[in-house]
C-alpha cells in the first residue's frame, strides 16, 4: 500500500500522514503479532509452572525460517507459492485500512467492516487452497476442517461487528470507532457486552487457539491449522507463520479498538499517534492475556463440538443486534 | 435507433436458429455461432441505448400473433435484463463454436441455442399479457429442447427433463392464471393499461394476483421450495444451455416478480415483500448448504444458483418492504444492490458453467471425486474457473464482493427503517448473507482444491488438456467482465440506478454518488475496490520479494522440489488424497438436520474371525430433503389416485353411457 502511493504523498501532506499511519499500522501488526503470540506462550508457560520461551521467540523463528532453503512438494502448482503471499498481503491491506492506531488511515472512507472481514476470508481461502495443493491426506483434512470452522465463525464475526454498526449507524470502521469515542455511555450497553462475547469466541476460532485448535499439537487426529501447512518449509512457512500472527494481531487490535476505543488517535500529529501505538499495545496485550487465560483453563473441544461453540457465538451476536434494534 | 438494434438482434438470433437447423455439418457451427454473436451485440447495443439515455421504446404489430398482436417495448428495467442476457449470450455463442465439435454435440443444440437466446431477449421486452405468455412459453419449450439436446436417451436426462417440464409448466399456468385475472379486472391486456387501472382493483384481488404469479416466477427463478428442477436439469443439460439457464433464465423469474409486483400492481402491501424475503432467506441458506455438500461440479453450481437467487430475492423483498414503509431512498439502494448482484451472478455463474463444460469436454466427467490435478493440465481453464470461483466467494476486488457489500449496506441502512417487521426481515437477510458467505467459500475451495489441485485421481483427469481457443475465449469474455466490474464497479452503477428506479412503483432518488468506487449518498459508507486491488498487488509484490530476496546462501536460492511428506510411508498415491465427499463431511455432519444424508455401510467379515473385515463398502447419498419430504409424497398420491381412477373405466359400454348421462345432467343443473 505504501509503495504505490509514495509519489502522491509528496503532493499532499494530509495524504502523506494517512499513508504514514497505514505504514505504521502494518509495521505494528507485522512485529506485534509474533510478540503477542510470544506473550501468550509466556503466560501459558508461567501459569503451568514452566519458564517458557522468551517473548521474542516468534520473531527469531521467522528470521530462522527466512534463511532456510525454499523447498516445495513435487506435485504442487503455483497455488502453493501464492498462498503464503496472499495470506500476508491480505492481512497487511486489512491492517492498513483498520483504525488500529489512528482513525485516519489511507482511504478511511473505504475502511468498511465487510471489506476487512472478507480480506480475512481471502487469507483463509488462500491457506485452505495451499493445504490442498500437494494432494496429501493431511493437507486436505486440515483445509476441510479449517473451512468448516471458518464457515461458521465468519458470519459470527460479521454479525458481531454489525451490532456495533447498527448502534453507530455506519459500517465504516473509523466511523464506528469515532462514534464510540463520542458516546462513552455505549461502552457498557448490553449489546456491546454480548457482541464482545461473540467476538472473543470468533478470535479464538479464527486464530486457531484452544479450545478450537491446539497450535502446539502435531497429532494427526486433532490438528487443523498445522495440518494445512505441513508441506510448507523455509521462507514459505515463514510467510504463513507471519501471516497468521498478523491476523491474530489485527483481530485483537480490531476488537480492542471497537470495544475500548480509548487512546486511538483521532487527529494528526506525532504525539497522538505515539499515544495510539501505546494504547493499542496495552489493549491488545490485555486481550491476548485473556485468551491465554482461557487457553490454560480449558481443554480442547472435540472437533464436532466446536460448531456448537461457534453457533453460540453467532446467536450471541444476533441477540446483540436485536437488542440494539429494540433499544433504539 | 434502439428499437431497430433490438429487432435486428432478435431477428439475427432467429436466423441463426434456422441456419443451425439447415446448414450442413461443416458450416453449421460457425454460421450459427457468428450470427448469434452478432445478434447479441445488436441487442446489447439496443438495450444499452435505452439504459444510458433512459428513453424507452414501444412497438405494436398486429400481424404476428392472431387476435391480440404483439406488443414489444423496452424500458430501463427490461433493458437491463436484455443487456445481461446479451453479454452472457455473446460469451456462450463463442464458446459453442468449440463445444459443438464434441462428438456428443447435436444439431438440435446448435439450432436451439440461438432460439433459446432469442426468447430470453423477448421476455423482458414483452409488454402485454399475450406477448409475455407467448415469449415465456417459447422460452420454456426451447430450454427444454436444449436440455434434451445431447443425451436424450440417458435415463437421468429424461428424468431431469420431465421434472423441468412439469415444474416450468405448473409455473407458467400459475402466471397465466394470475395475469389473466389481472387483465380481466383491469380492462385490458397491455401492461400499460393494467398499470393505469391498478388503483381501481381491490387489494385482495391484487394480493391474489401477486401470490399466484409469485409462485410461477419463483419456480422459474429456482427459489426453495420450487427449486427441485434446478439441481436435476443443470447437470444434465449441455453446458452452454446450463450457462444460459443459470445466467439468464433464472433472472427472468426475478424480473417477473418486479414487473408484476412493483410496476403492474404498484407495490402493494408489506407482507408481499416479507414473503419474497423469506423465500430468499430459505433459498440462500438451503442452496449454499447443498452447494457445500455436493460432489458433482454442475450440481454444486446449480445449488449455488439457488443460493444466489436467494440473496437476490432477499434484496427484492427488502426493496419492496422499504418502499411500503415509504422509504424510497433506501428502497432504491436495496434494489440497485440487488440488480447489481443479479448481473454479477449472471456473469460469474455462466462462466463457471462454461468452465465445468470444458472440464466435462476434456475428461468426460463432472464428478469432483474423479478429477484432480487439472490446474497443471488445463491451466487456462483453471485460471478462468478460479476467477469465477473467487468472484462468487466475494473475495475483495471481485464483482461478487462489490455487490455483496452493496447488498449488505442496503440491508444495514434499511435496518433503520420504521417498521419492526421490516427490521426483523432485514436482520434475517443480513444473517443469511453472512452465513452463505462462509458456506460459498467452502463450496468453491472444495471445487478448486479437489478438482484442480493435488494429483489426478483417474486416467481421464491425468490426460486432460485445455479446450479449444474459442471455448476459452467465451469464458474469457465473462472473466474480463467480472474483473472489470470488481475493480471499477462505479462504471455500472448509473445504469443500474436507472433500472432500479424503473423497477420501483414510486421511482427512486439517487442513492449513490458517482465515481469509480461505490459510495452511499445519504450515509457514511463506501468502498474503493481499485485502491484495495492496488494495495493488495503492492503487498503481494513486497511479500513475494521478501521471500525471494531473503539473505540465504546462493545454492539455496532456487526453490527445490521434494517429495511430499507421507507420514513415514514412501508411496503417496492419489487414493490417499482427500475427496470432495470427505472434504464436505464435517460440514455435512454439522448440518445433518437440514441435509439428511443417507449412509449405507456394509462390512463383510473374514470367514475365520469376525474381527477381521474382508471388505468394507460405504455409500452415501445426499438427496434433496425437500424433494423427498414434499414432492415425493405428492407424486405418490397422484399416482395412487391415478390407479384408483383406472378402476372406473372397466370396458363396459353401459357404464360409459351412464357416465355420459350423469355428466349431461350435471351440466344442465349447473347451467340452470
């Protein structure tokens, strides 16, 4: 996003600032995603009485993978090469548009809920096709399970955010964040609390955490995400891992800013953006800690129990929208 | 000018049908195809002029049909449907050049295809009850002939044709009854006269006409529970015919609902449109679910048509309901979104059907479980199918995304409507849109992943090759249209707004700002797909170069090919790949209540010990639950009544004379 528009930015200082905000957001998600994963790992380890890996382990892993040899399975097509790139690219564009640090990213008018959700879906499709490309049993199984879970969690995500969109009367993300900044009383409204519950379930499902998927397992019968990337190695795996971490960071940041918009920069200026970065880090870390806590305290669900959890999330979201409509 | 171009188009198609029937085999294909392509271009020019200028044309000819004559007129609403059909028809005509070289292809298909196209162009331009019904019946007949064109002796095809013929004729009878009732009370059979006299009609009469015609139009559109012919007819029809059925014919069902409900009857009451929206919600969910569970590629596409028709009906219902609530701006927005989605669906679905036809042409199967690895063997078809599949999955930057966003926005803005019932209907619509989004993505990941990726599962798939250039060109036209409308959707919107204003009884103000993206005029909401596409491409290039130029030793620069990881085993065969059936299994288990799959597991034990199975066979069928629960009992009842009735005529002349006497008495009593 930044590369193509850099020339225009010379002309218009306001646009330069927007491009800058988007670049900062992409950078934060790129670096912050793996750090959040590291933080969650650390918290889980501590809760289980272990020391755990350092928080920066994710970044070190990425660096290691990038230096490895690129190797792909014999029967694969161009899809295997493209899937990781699309995963990272779609997450990056979503991060550039979402109001994470400031409500003024590039194309703030076009930063719609629907667009961000479908950019995430685009990444999921790429990942699932990548899993099917080598034609192995595991890859296909992982893709099938991931798409099944995605097919139920994605509507919950859309309807969950819709509850806020109905309240703010716009589906524009910066618009929703601005409206919630202007109405502090909304934060404790019942539909927001229900929608938050729905979105936490969705974030757990979309990022493959316990109780939906166990990111640290390689047991054939239970793995979902790991099965899809079994054929990936080296730089391809680095991109996929980075993309997944970015999606986690993006989703946590999005949920944090939609429900707790404090600290998001609503005006230009370096200070406001610095505050925005700090606030985002604090809020996203808090949500990550919450998810780590859920992970420690629950066991992984059977695959066919997961849809019940997600359907519960979807129903919560629908109830949230209904309350929003009735209470208006 | 527009009238001339339109007439030239229809006549060229009729001439193409005659050429296709009489020319010798060598010249038949090219002659008919080129002439029908010319006809489609002319019709596109004629309808395009009506759409751009907003000036309708009207014609009357007393010569063609006895007693009533033929009334043809084209307003922006009808012109939009003519234009969509013409674009799809153009692509299908090119495609049919290569397709016709197939050993199965018949003279019937070559001759019927342009005739079918001509009737598809006539229906939206018919402006009197007689003309409309004549065109509608011709459309039903030509499509039925087209369906039977290739494999008329196969029992599945005959069965499909029977289902289609019965459903379409019950539908036509309902429409005829409704329109005749309307014409009789409105004092004329021309649409203009009916619309002028609609205020004199009582509301119960209007409601009766609407519900009766709705049943007919919904069966043509393929709305649940009247969809049963679709998943049977589409797989069995030759692919150009299925493409026209899904890309153009089902649209006309929606056209009929708008023409009768809004234009002729003036919008009517709220519950009409809630009924339409509830048909839409059911169809969207049911269709998307069956598409995700299907393993026959064309059956999958047919169910996906049911799903998309459902989304369109949700939009039509929302527009009608908002109009009844007096919100013309939001009604206009919802209808623009609906028509946009309808146009996009026509483009990508006909492209997908043509691609499925190319696969069938090359491998002689459409069962995903017998395909695999086609991406490396049919690369162009794979890319074109991929564009269609990503568009229908509403990936950002595709036309499907643009219209689904607009539909979402239309429903979301409409939720601010005054009446609580409308709000509930719109909320159900948004939920259906959200659920079908995920299910559609699953269905098409399955279609691409199992059909095109991995290793070939059969010899036929291993030997597949890309099809003739003319077939690829036909699909290419549609793919280009999809991408264009996806990146710069703004170019199509003024035209759609004009058609939408013509499709609402009270007209509609401008709901969108002009531009290359889409921006709502009255609320905060916009997308800028061109910018998103530029951003995505830039991000892909950056991410791709990060991988390529990562610092690593020179000997490791080039991607190496290695064996797949076989879990410790050496040999990895295509038998170990996931199949379409197993890909859909988890989803099918989650939604077992709706899909109701039939399982049949047979285990033969070894004679020595029953702990050692000798052979295991597993069969699974997913029949349409509605067909099984609703249609089968009705058919069984009709058959048993028929058996009962057969006992009455026992061959005795006395009994027949008694019947005649009784009937005569009855007539006399009634006439008294």
